[in-house]
């Protein structure tokens, strides 16, 4: 009978309090029941009667679990989960609307990093204080953040097509984004036109790393590459030969490197290398942005939601990762503190 | 005025006499109160664990010969302070009740 009772108690307590906590509670309850049974048997009851009386006196297993749920679990859960949710939501809002809130990108990035780190520390402290791992609440927080973000995007943002699929920008940034796309299109068309005239120009931010490198096109295109080093301080080598002024094919250009003084500024655009395939892609992307962005705000929700959910998903995963790191940190911190405390103070009965 | 946290106060009060395990606490409450008070056994343990979390009691697993270890609770300094506060609150509460009950009796008289 006692075993049945403890089994029932164990099932619910494990679900509510975790395996470790449940184990210590059950050990205590077992000790309590053993003492009660021993005393009742001493008074003349049979073993079976004593067990029945002890269990009935202790109370219904479900009621015991309810007491733990009310007094023990809920406050810890919410204490540990509410701040990460608030902090991460604030960080994410800062991050996504930084251009409208802050004049400086770096200031926004710096601010977001401070909030993220504060959140991490705060979560670690809360996990430490709640005396157990709080992966459940952190997962709930991540889910809450996901829903909050999708809701915020629906109100304040539009989807934008980019290099890695759809992203999100603030509605107030649409005009400046269209202007940027126009500038990008003009540059791409200019470069393509120059190529069409048989000239060798080309620049972009896909410049290979300085030094020797095996050439490969990250997208797998077997397109020729075209070099012209407009900056006299920059020298391009292919297969150990300086290639300024020639137009090699991919086959010819198995190895190349760029030799340039460290002071050459890529910001001038003169020392950058540009692949023709990228010029084509860039022009196509720019045209698509110019065509889609003016109507992005009025797109049906069914079209916008996947883009919003896609962006929010990564933020939620990011929070989950941070939260779990903090969770483990809090757990380790607690174990260390408890070990030190046990060594310093061995308890009231033995001190 | 309302007196709160009766079970917490009773547990702290009983531990004033010295460290005890859960079963012993139940028996002490009965004997100290001459059988007037009885603590719900199932409610006692969540209460003890809560007090332990709050630092009002400390607990230690004491090994026993041939039996599993037993968890024994003791009042901490913080717990003594909390007990004093509870005692004061109770005295005020009891004084209020006595005054009201006494006033009713004198009205009748």
C-alpha cells in the first residue's frame, strides 16, 4: 500500500518538480510513513492496518502534489521567465528598429549587446535563485518572443527580399531602401555596360582575402572573372603571373592572389574586384526591390506572415540558446555555492 | 487586522525547542498544544521546504544505522527573527480578539 502511494506521488512530483527534487521529497515522505507505521504497529495494529492508517493520515497524493505546485513551483517558474522575456523583447525591438531609434548603427549594436548580456546575467541569477534548471520557462519565453515579434512586424514592418531570402524592415525605412536599391541598380547597370563594351572593370565587396587563395566561386558558377586594377598600388596575380589587363577564364584562373599595400582603401572602390555574375544578380535584386517595396505594406497577411515568422524564428532560437546557456551557468553556479557552503557549515546538528 | 502564516509560525515555534525531522515535528505540535493543534502531515513538507528556501530553517540529511538517511530541520538566525515577528503579530491579533470578545461579554452583563 505504501509503495503504491509513493509510486503515485512519484509520478506527479517528478513531472512537477523534476527528478532530483522529487527523489528527496519521496525519501522524506517514506521516512515519515515508516515512522508512523512503526509507532502504530507498536500500539497493536497489524502491519496492513498500520500502513492504511499512516497513508490515510498523511493525505491524498494528489493533494500533496497540489501543495507543492502552489507553494513551490509556480513562483519560481514565473520569477525565472518574466525578465528574460522582457529583456529580450526590448533587445529585439532595439535591433529591428535601430535605424529609426538611433542615429548611429554602432550605438544601437552596442546597446543591444549590453541588453543581451544583462539578460544573460539576469537569467543566470534567476536560475540560481530558483534552485533548479528552468529550460521550460525559457522555452516559453522564446515562444512568447516569437509571437511578440510577429505581432510587432505586422504592425510596424514590411517584408523585404534580400540575398538570403525574405527579411524585415521598418515601414518608415521603405523610402530610403528604395533609394538605395535605385543607386545599386545604377551601379550594376553601369558595370554591366562597361563589361559589354569589352572593358575590364569591376569592383565589389567580394574581394578575396589578401594573400594566396584557391579561386572558387561560392555559388558554383563557372563564370570568367575580369580584373582591372584601377589603383596602381594594387597588383593581381593569376598562376604566379601579374594579370592586369587580361581576361582569363575560370579554367585559366585556378590560383590567384592580390597583392596590395595595407593602406589601400576599399572604400574608394578602386581596388575591389567584381564578378560579372554578381552584377547581374545585383541588378535583378535591385529591380525586384524597386518593384515590390512600394506595395509591400499592402500585401496580404498570408504573404507577409511567412517572412515575418522566418525572421522571428531566428530571434526566438537565439533567445533559447542564450537562455539555456544562462540556465546551465545558473545551475553550475548553484552547485559550486552549495558545495562551498556545505564545506564551511556542516549543519546545525554537527556544528 | 489579520494573522497570516499560521503553519509557518507553528513550525518555526516548534523548532525553537531544537532540531527535528518531519514526523517528530507533527508529534511535538500535538504535545506542545495539548492536542489542540494538529498539523496536516501532507502540508507540513511543502511548508518546511518553502521555509528552507527562504533560509528560515536549515536542513541536513543525517545517516542512520541500517536505515536510509533522515532529513532534520533546525531554526536559523533568520528564522528566529521571523518567529519573533510572527509572535508579535500573533500577540496583537490575540489581544484584539480578546478585547472584542471581552467587550461583548461586558455588554451582555
